[in-house]
C-alpha cells in the first residue's frame, strides 16, 4: 500500500511538471485568465445580436491604412499610366513627323571636280488620310485603356478582400486560442475538484487519473493553435507594420437587396465582363483598321536640301508633295494580320460568353454561401446554448454519482467544440458576405476605395 502511494505521488509530480512545461512553451501562463462561460456567452450574444459587435466603420478605418500603400496598389497605378501612354503613342501618328540630317565628305567625279562636300536636309511628313486606320487604332487604344481600368478594379478588389480576410483570420485564431485556454482552466478546475472528492471518498483514483489525462489532452492542443495564430499574424504583416490592432468582429454594413439581384445589367457591370467588353471592342476596331490599311494612305511631304561642294555656290532644293503610298505585295503579311485580328475577335466573343455564364453561377453560389453561413451562425448559437445546459446537467449528475465521468467529459468536449464551431461560422459568415460583395463589384464602393 505504501509503495502504491509513493508511485501515485511520483506520478502526480511528473504530471504537474509536464503541465508546467507545456504552459511555458505555449505561452498559456502569459494570457489573462477569463472564465470559459463568460467568453462563450459573449460570443453567443454577438452571434444572435449584431448590435453587440463593433461598428463597421472600425473595419473601414483599419483597412484604409494599408490599402493605398501596398505594392499591388502602387503597381495598378503604373498600369493605368502605361495604358495612358499607349493612347498618346497612337495619337502621335496624327502629328507631323520631322526628320533632319547633316552630312559631310569628299565628292569626286569629273575633271577638277574633286573636293569637300556638305549636305543638310530637313523633311516634314504629315498624314492626310489613311481611310480611318489611325482613328480606329486610337479608339482601340482608348478601349484597351478602359479594359486596363477594369482589370485594375479587379486587382484592387482582390487586394481589399485579402486584407479583410487576413484581419478576420487573426480574430479567428485569437478567439479559438482564448477558448482553448478557458477550456484548459476548466479542466484544471475539474481536476482539483476531483482530487478533493477523492479525499472525501466521493471519487476514485481512476477518476483522478482520467481527469489528469483530459487536462493533458486540452494542453496538447494549445501549441498548435499558438502556431496558427502566429501564422495568421505573419500574413497580416504583409499589409500592416504591426499586428497590435485590437481586432474584433464588426457589424456587416447594410446593402440594398436590389444590388444583389442577378440581371443582365448586374453582369455587365462586373469588372471581369467590363474588361472583356472593352477588349472585344478594341479587337473589333483593330480588325477594321487592319482591313482599311490595305487601301494605303495619303501623306503631305515637305523637304528642304542644301548641298555645298566648295566649287560652286551652294545648291538649295525644296519641295512640297502630296503622295499616295500603298503596299502592292507584302508576301501575304497583310492578309495574315487581318486573319489574326479576326480570330482574336472571335476568341474574345467566346471568352466573354463563357465568363458571363461562369459569373452568373458564381454570383448565385456566393448568395447561397452567405445565406447558409448566416443560418449556420444562428443554429450553432443554439447548439452552444444546448451544449452548455447539457454540460451543466451532467456535472450536477456526476456530483450526485448518477452519471459516469466519461459522460461528463463528453459533454465538456461537445460544449467547447460547439463554441469553436460558432466562432468559425461567425467568421465565415463575414468573409462570405464580403466575397459576395466582391463578386457583385460592390466591395470597393462599400469601403469608399473605388477609382
């Protein structure tokens, strides 16, 4: 009997040392203690009543800080500048082209006609008429610029969604860790009460061992969740200089249901479709320009030449000509370019139709996803309430020796699992809402970050 007591004392000492080491490694002891029930009640209250969440403007303020300074946002500014310069490049074809050349050397040929020679030339060429080729190319460049703006709108929407997601994932990880810490405290408290019951003869040594094992299981989950939290904060550092932002869930902003209706107008306003529409319009204009370029062009050319051979007085020549230039045979290059432009138009038409169908499906799925997540939050809140009551009943029955300790452990695990599932549902609900806004092209205006 004495030997058994010694083994038991040794086991308890080793177990206590192991628990202390796990707490130090996980940083658990550095966290302020909060009763698990208080934390869960707060989460359930927020799930059932959004008025208990922080106002939406808090998220709006937090997001606006890094948005305009991220590399991707700055890259989109350069993309817009590039599109504008392409328009300027095409427009320059309407303006005169001025070239000048100066040369000098030795001229020979004929008796006493050897000597130095100098030449100066100035040429000015002005496009008069090219059957609308340059005008169509300029319009095509303008359409490409509009397509670039739509592409930039899509990139900025993805950037904003990434920032929102990073913020919510940090909140998820922090709250899940807080729940796990509260569950550890609950298991530790239960272990202490079981030991006291054993001393009074109300529990067996096997119950104490089971309680110690369950505490160890709860502690074992802490390091993994600490890693998840650190990883989510590392992701947040891509956008913020520090992660000490006091992040919390915020209310969802109100939205007019009519803006979430799936109509042809809604689809046409989507940035992906707008980009394809402008690319298609540009391709049609390029195709027409390629066809019209076969007709040639009229140019007005002015030239001036001054030649000095040092033997005679300088010779000056000037001319003003209206010329017509056309390619007679280009080795089928012209027909190949026309065919390529035609194929590009057809390819973009098919791509636009494919993207429209895919987008309509995506819009419907995003609405369905949000509706499902919103319903899940309410149902999981009720599950938490039921699991809490069941755990309380089982605890009272266990204290009266009317239920087994395994049933009590099972109800405790169902309670913490239901609470964690509720947190996941609340975060996923918010993320699905903002994803839905992004799909409908409403996310940037909602945060006042549109172009």
